[in-house]
C-alpha cells in the first residue's frame, strides 16, 4: 500500500482498477463478438440468397438446431459457465498447477461423454427430427435427418472449443476466444459454398449437404485457432481419467442445474421450432433470420458483459467481498440496458428496410422480408431482458446459488409453452406469436431473477437502475423520433428502392439516431456513457 493510503482508499482504488479492466475487457470482447456476429449474418445472407427461405432452409435450420441446442446445453452454456467458476476458484485458492490438472480431467471427461452423445445422436436422428419437426412432410423430414447426421459431430468440436475458451477467459484472455467463432463462420461459408457448388452448381437441394459439411469444418477451426494461445499460457493437455475429485464433482454439480437454466433461450427456441414446423414452409427460417438480427446487439453487448463479468464476480464471491460484488453486478446490468434499449427501438422501427438490405437477394424475396420483419419487431421487445440475463445468471453461479436459475427456467419453459399455444393457435398470430412469446418469457425470467438476487444481497442499487432507465427512455424517445422521420421520408419507398440508395439511406438514419441518442444520454448525465467514451478514447490513443 502506498504511504498515507488508508485500507478503505486502497480497496476503493482496487475496485476502480477492476472496473476499468472489466470495461476494457468487455470492449475487446464486444469488438470480437461484433466481428463474429457480422460474419454470422453474412453466412445466413449467403445461404438465404442461394437457397431462399423455404423448405430446404427449414430442413437445414432444424438439422443444425439439434446439435446446436446440445452445444448450448453441454458446451457454451452449462459446461463453460460451471468450468470458469470452479477453475477460477481453484486457481485463486490452490494455485495454477491445481487448476491445470482440473482442466485435464474435465477435457478428458468432455471428449469421452460428448463422443458417446454424438454416436447416439446419429443413430437416433429419425426420432429426434420426428419429435422436433412433426409438421414436416416425408421428403422434408428425410432431408433433415441426413443433414442432422452429418452435423452431429459439431457438438463435440464446439464444446471442446467452449472449454478452451473458458480456460482462456479465466486467465483474463478474452480477445482470441471471442474471435474464435469468427473462424467458424469463415470456415462454414468458404467450405460450405465451395462444397455445395461442387455437389450441385445450381444450388438445388443436393447442394445443402455441402453447407452441412462446411459447418463441421468451421467447428474444427473454432477449436484449433484457440490452442496456440492456450499453449502460450502454460497448458499442455494430458488425458486424465481420475474424475472422482472435488473439482470435477463441483463442476458436475453446477452443470446439472445450469444445463436447464443457462439454455432456457435455446430450449424455448426449440419449442418454437415444433410449433413453426406445423405452419408450412418458411416460418422456421423466418424466425431464424429475425432471431439472428436480434442477437446481433445481444451478442455484442450482453454476451461481452456476461463473459467478462463471470470470472470477476467469481473472484469477488470467493473472497467474500459482497459490496464489490453488488456494485459490479448492478453496473453490468446498467451497461446492458444502456446499450440494448436503443437497439430495441431501432430494430422495431426499421425492421423491414434492415432485412431488405441484408437478406432480400437471390431467392429470398419480398414476402420473406415482410414475414421476417414482423417476427423481428416482436423479438426485439425482449432484447433488454436477454442482455441483462447474461450478467445476472452468471452472478447466481458465482454465488453457488445454481438451483435458483434452474427453478426459474422451469417456469420460463412452461410459460413459453402456454404463450405459444395462446398466441399462435388460439389468437392465430402464426410465427409472430412465437416471437412475441419468446420476448415475454425473457423479460419475465429477468424480472424474477432480479428480485430474487435483490432479496439475497439486501439491495442492488435499484435507485440508480431506475434513474438510468428514466434517462435512457428520454434519450430513446429522441432516437424513436429520428427513426420514424427517416422511415417516412428517406425510406418511404424502401420496397422499390435500388439497393445502394436504400443502404445509404438506412445507414444515414441509423447513424443519425445513434449519434442523437448518445448526445442526449451525455446531456442527461448518464455516467456509463462517459465510462464507455473514456474506454474508447484510451483504445484509440493506444492504437495511435
């Protein structure tokens, strides 16, 4: 401690440094995730242009969703979250050597278990497709089964990649892991299109098999690109089958509840798929397009904040620093709201021209644009809840209160089933009802967990949260006005505009709205805006 510093001042200085590092790391992750989301968007644009928005892409979407859901259950959701929590705690309390030994045991266990699950999934693909897409006709179902079997090993590759990402994040390495999914998108685009052209130059139904094989190649790249950084950190994999140890048991205990809690979104999307498969050709892919666009700001801000917050919150919980834990958690949620509320407004106001610019090419036509935009507007209602949940759920895991999100997620899945039936079948809203149901469930899930966390911690800086929301609402009203004006003047004829004039007009409206929002937020004294601005200035200064 420097001479003259009091313990309180030293603690405050340490917390301030942690906040600066956390903001900087979140910025790195946000930029990397932005790159990944843009490439993911490009991937779907290319696939939509080549195959349209009908039965072939419905089959590919369901086939990819099955291993993708399991990846979220066992890999990037439950395993990664539980592993980071226990690995960080082990490194803090027992040292790096013990943490690396734990990593070897978990990597071996993951490879063995997910290899078995992959084999089982390939065998049972016909029953899985029948359960998840009961509305598909026989020809569409056969194509889906074939694609499912080809892509099932994806779960093994990407779950191992998620485990490596967890090791690097726990060692405060965030950039490379966040960029890894960009390599997945690049690999799946380049290899998928090349193989598809080789199988069928006209990109008929047979060519979709090339996209499935390209997905596996992309998953392998996502794993391989992270390994050099892990080796530089001092890790060398050695198979270790001694799984009866406290660290492994702790991860498995965390995984059990978080298999459900951390993947509520994917489970609900899967439930939506069952309903969408009965609505004819197209709704399954229309919902995927809308969900992808909703996930763009969610991935940039919500995932970045959640990824960076988990190791920090785990360290604070392990050291018993409740005040710092409470402050960092509240701050993470405020940042999530600040960044996603204006994004929600923009997506709802500009849904049609956004999807038209991004997707309306080749075989993806005006009808597909209108149907996808209708779903996007309703998905966007739940964007704020999704983003804040990324931070809040990780806080429960850091406190080892894993059962709470699990119980709440049970309620969320039940509520989603009820709302799906009510909006889609009873009210006849079709795929729009599925999107609105998902948004309602995400918001309800966040509100329940927020009040439970507030009850556990005694307080959660709710007054500061409400003050921020009020100011963000005022700034968002200005944003809404600009978007409305742009939609009724610059983009009034978006349906018949040529691509480049429409693209320029859309970018002008988005840029004007975003600039006005942050100017208003700054004038209203939102402190988090200054924090983001300082972090950006520091990064630009270092780059210069």
